């Protein structure tokens, strides 16, 4: 009599086991789609950090190196798994927590394990291999510092810069830096274009190391020392200045900013081969700042911070898989689409956001393309960059470049040589009257 019920129960058990097995072995077809919590792209700020990859990935061991390393950090810093100690905090911490610092040291020593995890390591281009070997080191000492580069100007009653311009440069680019100092990067009180308030601008240059220890470079150390003593606007860190190391400049600059310039209202970060219409940029920033303050007063939230990040925004970009190109990212290193990011030449963000970016960057693995890395950090803060049509990564049409009036609505244009900067600067002084 027991036979029938027993057989039925047996079948049921087999069915359940098969279903469970099928469910477990199923992997979602589109691994690259980001998990985005509802409302996460709004500018609300008080959001938990969330993983870039899928929430539930059963095939992690097949994934790419960066994704795997990031997954480890995501688990370690997951506020749901580990309480609220490492969630997104509004107040900047002054120091890395010891556990994070310890982990850096361990990681720095054990890069060799990483190399073994990449099956095609030996066939990768040398710069990618160099990046992988050093991607766990992110603390490099300052060789040249300027603790006072961010000071206010007491004679105007200005305590802090309205705009700190941080420009990525290389040791040998003396001419670019000098042209910038004489034109759009002048330090001091700069007028707005519409003769509105303007503001205090401070400029610094971000340099890595380029000497005989990092490749076949002529020794320019004495010249650089001289320049740095004269202009007091050079920051240099002890790492090899290469394309894939540019992300380090952002990270180390944020650390510097927090220590020496944490009250700057806005930050421009750009390259030394762009042209910026600083006066017009100040006008734009003033408008944003006033609107923010009005909104803050209206909401009566005195500690509400301005989350501004603008540039030439690129959406839904995919990694370049062409090994011969500058932006090549192998599939074994990174899988998935890029988060929205601002590319090319320069971006502007608020000082308060810079401090939050520094904090969140401790939980985002280094990525060889600096613009994308910033997009990744923003994404983790639940923010996305805003597009501004005045940021011209790909320049004006060729026929327009010589006409000053064509620059009326331009904030930044890429790219200009030092000579072109001087010429353009002179032409644009008379802009409002002509157009
Ligand atoms: C969680 O956050 C609250 C307030 O931010 C804090 O008082 C509390 O100590 C935190 N809990 C843990 C476990 O860190
Ligand atoms: C303040 O501005 C005035 C006028 O531009 C300038 O002469 C002076 O050197 C500035 N002081 C500082 C500390 O930058
Ligand atoms: C970045 O800098 C570090 C420190 O100088 C160096 O070891 C590494 O090879 C550099 N990476 C690249 C891709 O040049
Ligand atoms: C704004 O908030 C403060 C305390 O947070 C309160 O004392 C004050 O009355 C509020 N002002 C208005 C206009 O609501």
C-alpha cells in the first residue's frame, strides 16, 4: 500500500532536485548590465554603495580580473553584510581605516598572484602588464609639495579659492605650463566674462616622475626645481608618469586637496593641451552656486552639499578591444560596459564632491583609464556626470576655429598648442563687444 505514495514522494524529490540544479546553473545572459537601485541616478547623495556588476554572479571565476578584484571589495564593504561602518558617509574621514591600509600593503606585496590569475598575461601589451603589476599600489610620496598653493587673498577678504585648477602635466611640458599661467590659468582674482563677480582662481600642475629611473628621459630635475621655486604651483609624486598611471594623479590629487585645499568651492581638472574660457566658466559656476544656495535656503538644510560634475559626457561606452590602440582594455581584465563618464580634456566638479570621490575611491579598484575611473567612482556615489555642450573634446569645425565669435558658448576646447593658447587668449579678450 505504501508503494504509490512512496513513488510519488520520490518523483517529487527528484523534480525538486532537478529544478534546484537548473536554477543554480542558470547564469543571466547579460552579465554586463549594471545593477541600479531605483532612484540611484538621482542627485540624492544619501545612498548606499552598490556593486557595478550583477548582484548575484554565479560564474565569478570566469570573470575578468578587475571585476573579480572589485567583487572582493564590494563584499568587504557591503553595508548590509558588515553593518554601517563602511557605507557611504557624508563626512570625510581624515585617515584611511587601518584595515584598508593593511590591505594595501598586503596587496602591494602579492601582485605576483594576480599575474598568475591572468591566463593571457604574457600576450598583453607591456603597458597593460605594468599596470597590472602595480595596480594595488596607490600611495606614493610627494616629491614636490606646495602646502600654500591654495591660499586665499586677504587684501580682498577672500579666504578660499572659488576655483582650483588642477592640470595634469608632464615634467618636460614647460612651455604648456607657462602658456597656461599667462592665459587661462592665471592665479589670482579673475573677472567673470559678463563682468559679474568673478572669483579667486588658484592653479596647480600635477606631475609624476619622468627621469632616468622611469625610462629614457633627459634629467630635467634642476629645471623643474627652479620652476617650482619660482611659481610655487608644481605638485610631483614619486610614480612613473605614463598614460595608464594617470588615474593615480586623480587619486593623489584628491588626497592633497583634502589636506591642503578642502574648502575650494569648485575644482577644474584638465590636461595641459586644452584651452579654457575661465571667465565664462566662473560665470557658469556662480550661477550653479547661487541656485544651490537658494535651494538650500528654501529647504532649510544648511549641510546640503552641491553635487556638481560637468563635462563632455559619454554614455554606454564599451571597452576598446583593439590591442594596438591607446585605450585597449583586454577582455581578461575588464568585462562590461563603462558607467557614464566625462571624457576628454577637462571636467569641473564641486569641492565637496571631490572629497566624497576621494572617500569612495578607496573602495574602487584602480582602472587604467582615468576618465572611466572617475565615472566608476561617481556611479558608486549614486551620481552621474552632467553633460555641458560647452566642453568641446573634438574641437570646433575646422572653418570656425579662427573666428573668435565661434567661441562664444565654448567653455573648454581640445586641443591647443602653447602658441595657439596665447593667440586665442588675446583674440578672446574683446569677445563680448564683437559678437
Ligand atoms: C551605525 O550608524 C550610526 C549613526 O550613523 C552609529 O551611531 C552606529 O554606531 C553605527 N553602527 C555601527 C555598527 O557602526
Ligand atoms: C592679492 O591680490 C593682489 C592683487 O591682485 C596681489 O597683488 C597680491 O599679491 C595678492 N596676494 C596674495 C597673497 O595672493
Ligand atoms: C606606474 O607607476 C609605478 C610606480 O612608479 C610603476 O611601478 C608602474 O610600472 C607604472 N605603471 C605604468 C602602467 O606605467
Ligand atoms: C531652519 O532650521 C532650524 C533648525 O534646523 C530652525 O531653528 C529654523 O527655525 C528653521 N528655519 C525656518 C525658516 O524654517
